[in-house]
């Protein structure tokens, strides 16, 4: 029970998108129940009923009403539990944050998936594309502590969970993110030390094992 | 000059994404300058400097500061000029509006483009996919006047400009949207009569001529 009613998260342990919701709820100090979905064995009726269009996690049920899509869930959490704020209050800074949110949502996870879903020349192209995207993010970060400046917030929450998959991309693609984007890598280390982040993120080694299994199933190896 | 400084829109006449910004500015009664970009002959230095990552219109320059990505621009306009509101003030209703915004942004224009970019069996698949998307939107609309209920707002603004391209999809794909989604078609007619919409939307016949030319250039015909 929270001061604003019941919050239930339909979750999947490896999903960086579910981790976004968890970090946001931890940041706000919201008590919530987390229910693991069996995405491969059979999704729950509650998931299918709550998200009939995409049938995907995360779903946040707040007092029984479903909120869908992780970026939207973070925005909702920020509106319902305003303290501490995650999205900047200045419309211009909020617009900048949303621009990078959109950039991350359109590019990072899909570009990373192209690395583990491919081999040979195709994988080389995927790696090059992925690193270019990280370089654009590194440029946006600049010398700031977090994406919005000194304060941890929206863009950090959207990006940091995906970095739990970087070990998988590195091992399968034989490269090191740190060699290509040192400032962004320093941001990853710094941000992963934050308590709300540390307890929300999946173990990178377990993500790697999960994806190695997936590659075998898909016949990629 | 507006009461909150200067607004300049970098525009392209046929772009449904630019029309979203124009409708929003008209709804708010904001005076703005509209500058047509030559997307094929050469983009302006101002566009390239304002949006170095995507190099796309629309760009809204408000007091010289660039706001990028059309959905983000509409959100920004709603925050800076609050009356009349476009995004619902209730966090749950705002989350629902953002869910459909995201659905529209990911699906409608790209699915429509697949119709005019293809031929034969591939075009049949594209048409089927496009109509399924419209049916999902029709279900979301239900018997309401606008997507959020009685009041014109965010989701209407994001979707209505893309319908200026429907004549093109219909002529090239040999089908009628009205036969498949009667309620959504009634919403289109109703919404296009709104003054702020009527003056922002491109002429569907001109869009069709533009795309016929594009198909010839791409060797599709």
C-alpha cells in the first residue's frame, strides 16, 4: 500500500524497460508489488487483459488501472508522485530530456540486439552502428554528471537499464564499450552505484547466459 | 511576436509532422513565422544547426532555442502556452493519450508509406497491415467525438495530419478507408472541419501528385 493506493508492476527480470519502472518507483519511495511474468511459458491473463494491443511488460497497475509503455510509465510515476522530480520543470529542459528519451527508445536496445542476433559481416555493421549511437549519447552527456546536469533523472533512468545488456553485446561482438566511449562508461559506473539503480538492474552475467540460450534456440550459433 | 517571445517553425508543406506543430500553435493563438525548407534541393543552415542529429523538420525555434520531434513540440507548446490545454491534466488520462500518441508515431505513417512504396503482393500485405492499425484506432475512438472525449486535443492533433495522405494510399492501393473504418472516417471529416486543422493540413491531391512523382523517381512504377 502506498499513500496513493496500490501499485503492481508486471515484470520480467531481464527487461531493461521493466527496470525503468522499478528505478522510478524506488526513487519516489513508492511501495509496490512486483509480479514476474512467464513471457515464454504463458503470459498471465492480467497482462493480456491490461495490454491487449502489445501484450508486453512492463505494465504498471495503479489502483487497478493499467499504464503501458515504459517511458510513459516513468512519466506517469513522475506526475503522480512528484517528489523528487524526474522530468525537469522547465519546458525547454523537459523538451530536451524528451528528445533524448525518444532517441534512446528508437535506437539503443534495437541496435544492441542487432549485435547478438547476427554474425560475421552483418555483426560488424551492427557493432559500428551501435558504437555511433553511443558516441552521440556521449556527446549529449558531455562533462555533466547526469544527462540533465547534476541531478539524476529521466534520461538516466531510461538509458541505464539497457547498459545491463552491454556485457552481452561485448562478449558476443568481441569489443569493449569502455574503449569507445570513456565518458559514457564513467557515467554507467557512477550511475550503477546509485542504490535505486543497483537494486533494479538485472545481473549482466545472467543476461548473457539468457541471450546465449536464445541464440542457440534461434540457431544463430 | 507572441506574448512569450518569437516562434519560428521550420516547415515542409506536405509533412504531417509539421502540420501537428501548426495546429497546436493555431489552437493556442500563438503568432509564428513559418519558413519552408527545401528538403530535396538543400536544407537551410539553420535546420542543420538546430537538428544536427536527425536533420529533419519540424523544428520549432522559440526565442532562438530549437525544440525537435513533432510530438515533443506539441508537448512543449502545451507547457509554454497552457490555454486551451491539449494534454489531459489527469495523469491517468495523460498516460492514455501518450500511449496512443506512441502507437500512432510507431505505426500509422510508416504503414501507409509501405503502401505507396510497394506493388503487387507486397502492397496487399501493406494494405492489410495499414487497415488493421486503423481498426485498432477506431476501437480506441469508440463512439467518442474526439480521442479524449468531447474536447479536441493531443491524440487528435497527432493523427489528423496523417489522414491528408490517406487519399494517396487509397488511389495507389485501390481501396477506400471509409469502407473499412466508418467511425474513424466520420472523425476525420469532423476534425478536418475545425478551423485550426483546415488551415494547417496539406491538400490531399497535392500530396498525391508529390508521391506519384516520388514513385517515378524511385522506379516503383
